[in-house]
C-alpha cells in the first residue's frame, strides 16, 4: 500500500516579501503567525500521512522558488502547486521555469478572490490554461459555489487538462445548503478530467460546534458524483486551525466516509492524489 498523502496544505512566513494582508482579517487572528515545515512535521507524526502537497497562497513567482526550496529541504513534501500568470503572454515561459523543478506538480490561481466572477473563463485566462494543458500540468480550481458553474465549461473546453476542485467549492455547510452546489458539482463530475478535494469542510461549518455528521451529505454527494478514484483528502492546514486540528480533519473525513472498501480508502487518502499530481509511489 502506498503512503498516505495530504493533498492540500500551505506554509507561510510573514517575514517573506509576499502579500499576507489577507491574514489581517479579524477572524483570522488565530493563524496570523508563521507556519513552516517543522510545525507540520509534528502534526503528521500523529497521523498515517507520510507525504504532502504544498499549495500556493500568493500571486507571486517568488513564492514558487520559496516553496520549492522548502520541498528540497523536507522530504515529506512530495509536490508543490505553484502559480503562474495565466493572463500573461509570458505564461508559458513562467510555467517552464517552474516545471524545471522535479517537485513542481501543479498550478493554482486564487480565483475565489477575483472581482470578476467570470475571470476563469476569460479568453486570455483560457489561453493560459491551454498552456497548462499543452504541458500536462494540472490545475487547482479554488472556487466558491458561485464559480462552480464554470467547471463543466472548462472541462469541455480543455478536455486534456486535469483539474481538481479545491474544498468541494466551499459549500455553505454551516447553513446545510446543498443547492445550487450539488447540481453544479454533479455536472462537473460528468467530465473525467475533473477531480475533487475532500478538504476545507470544517472552516465552512460552524467553527465551534461542527461534527463529522455535518460533512456526510457533502462527502456522500462528492463520492457518488466522482467516485473514490477522483476524490482526494486534504487537510487545508493551517487554515483548518481556525476550526480544528490537523488530526481532526483526517479523523472527521474518515468518519464521514463511513464504511468504504479498502481500495476506495487507499484512493482517497493517497492514490488519487499521487495519480493526479504525478508524484512517485
């Protein structure tokens, strides 16, 4: 059995020359400090997780270099999802520079924060995504529910581009809302190049009162739509620390999944992520 993988976490260090103003929101005070590999290593020791995927937080090429440097120094980081300017004429040049590192495994853009809800389907951005498709580099879709309607269009337009929906597109678990999230998720799942991360649920629930039972309708919907072979676990650490510990994200998903087969469990907790990001078993 291959080692288990946390397919989604972050690091940040506020002394770096990056834009961390998003951490200034009052609600984020508990995570307004540095989170680095040594901090995560302590938490991984409490779980069966042995490898991880480090995901960008910045629209800054310098963060790619910083994150890849951390990956070189910490063997548990199996891959880095970085950033390139999808709308730039230099997108391919930036992508090739990033991909020259053996642990560069994917690209993400913080689409949820774009003022234009249709940003991801703009012609210039679609051109950038076609560059990713050309080079076989997967893309993380960081969406809110309002953006999820774009996933099916992207899948049709770029059928060879592997894409994964981060955090199930952030359904409003606190209010137990399934509409319009569920129909758009099911529509996206019709396309085999779209995957789903079972991550980020605790911070979309009631931070102080959630239980694993709150996640069951969302996890069940994702599994029914995508199947285990297109679903993957991610902790979203350290953002998850707003609502729970790293270990709690693992245990909560394990409970919410209910009785599944050993092969399904292996896929969700490692196999899917390894295939999607192309990391070695």
